[in-house]
């Protein structure tokens, strides 16, 4: 199994508070991704990174920011959590990008914003 | 990425082969066909991918139609652990970074 660890696994927070989710990899893969999964929407890309300090927005980036100061860590921050950000968040990594890539996913973080 | 169509659900008996179909009639020549699966309460898991030729690995086989407008994921002997949602996804060679998961097929395996 790919070495991907997400923390925390579960988080309950209140509306308006900042939240940071962490993704840690031991594979030294260049690309890292944050997705959210909601019923009826499948997985949607929030942000991704293509190297240290190199990040870009995905499909649903509003309300989220990311940082990658080391190859192995990719942080997702909700600056001011809202109830619409209640979701399951998955981190993924890949060695390459494009049609031939394989993505490896973490086990997810269940976030509830009350 | 081009669109794929999969049945919402399928059932199989344990230890029997399972054929999961996927239609992708708008596939382009540079699109790879990827399959992922998601077990309950887990992240998606890569299963297999191919471009034109059939592919085999330790998890499954991928049969690609000659015109590439459809493909079939084959699990040779289903186990209870194979109960999951299976996603068929097309990825262009010069794709951006959005791996788009549709609804997938929920596979139920009966003992």
C-alpha cells in the first residue's frame, strides 16, 4: 500500500473556525491532491500540488487554501469553516501526471462543521 | 475528460467471475481507460488501466473493445472483499489534473 497518512481521521468543528487537514506521504511522489467526496457529486478536486511550493486550484477551491513546504506534506486549510464544507476529504498522490498516471489515495478525513 | 456510462449496480456470487461494463463512445485516440474501486469507508484504490490492448494484473483484467468505445473490467473470482463501487474513468494523455469520478457501479457479492 502507498504510504499516505491523513490526519486527523475525524474532526468536528464549529462554523467560523479555521481547520487544517494534513496529508503525509513516504513515497517521494511529486504530485499531491486534495479531493472532497459528497453524495451525488463523486470526488471533486479542491487543490493540487506539482512540487514544493507549487500549487494550483482545482474544481472547487473556494474557501480552501493549501501549502506544501516539504515534498512529503500537503496541508489543506479551511480558513473559516462553513457547514457546506462538511464532507469526506481525500488526499492522493501520483508520481506522474497525465493519461498514464496512477493515483494513490489516503483513507480520508471525515469533517463535520456544525 | 470524456464521459463514461456504467450500470448503477451489479450482483455477483462469491468465487464466480464478474464482468463490469463501461461505455465510452466519445473516447478519443489519446484517452487512457482507468478503473478505480472504493471499498466502504476507504479511499479509492487504483485497479488497472489501458490504452488499446487488453491488460492483466494481479487484481483484474481489462478487456478493451476493438473500437475502444467500451471496456470491461473482469474480476476472475469475486470475493466478499471485492464488494465496492467501481469507477471507469477516461484520462487524456495531456490531461489536466482533474480525475473525474462519476457514479460508478456498486458491486454486491453474495456468499
